[in-house]
C-alpha cells in the first residue's frame, strides 16, 4: 500500500476516535439517583432501626469505677502515706469514647473524705486483658 494512503487512513481514524471521545466526554450523564422525602426516610428507619444504629460505649458501673479509682489513687506517686489512705467516694456521670487511647472518659465527682467537697473531674477508664477496669487519673 502506498505510504500516503496509510497516513491518510491513520489521520481519518484519529479524527474519528477523537470526535467520538469528545462526544462521550461532553454528553449529558443519565441521572439514576433520586432524593427521598423526610417522611420516607423516617418510615424506613422506623421499619428497620438497624439502618441508623445508636452508638454505645461500654462503661464501668459505679462500683467498678470506684474500685478502679481507689486502686489508681493508691498506686499514685503523689500519695506518700499508703497506710492512711482517704475514704474515697465517687459518683459516675456521663461516659463517652476516649479521644486518645482505649476505653472511655467519664465525668466523675470524687470526694477524698466524708466531709470533703466533691471534685468534678474527667477520669479515664479502660478494661484490662483480665476484664478488670483500670482508671487513669491525670
């Protein structure tokens, strides 16, 4: 075949492919998705609540939190008299997933004696490998 004929055929094919690609790239896409109404969304979630799960966190009971806090307080390097530890009481408030590290962070109200004023503070709790709750006091 003559060389000029090959070049002409190649150029024609290139122009055809380029024009087809341009047409495909600029043609309007088909919209297959549609918005659903709020009523339809509420009905779907009411029919199957697993579609919108409520996140839950595993938190210690108040007794487990108190035991973990007492153990952490007794092990603290700031406690100098380990034979005369205070009567610690603890009220557990709201708990949520800890931002850094494992476990949960809970709002607590701690009293370091029967007549002491309560101290509101955030305390971290995590489960050890044995299943025991551990407290982190900052």
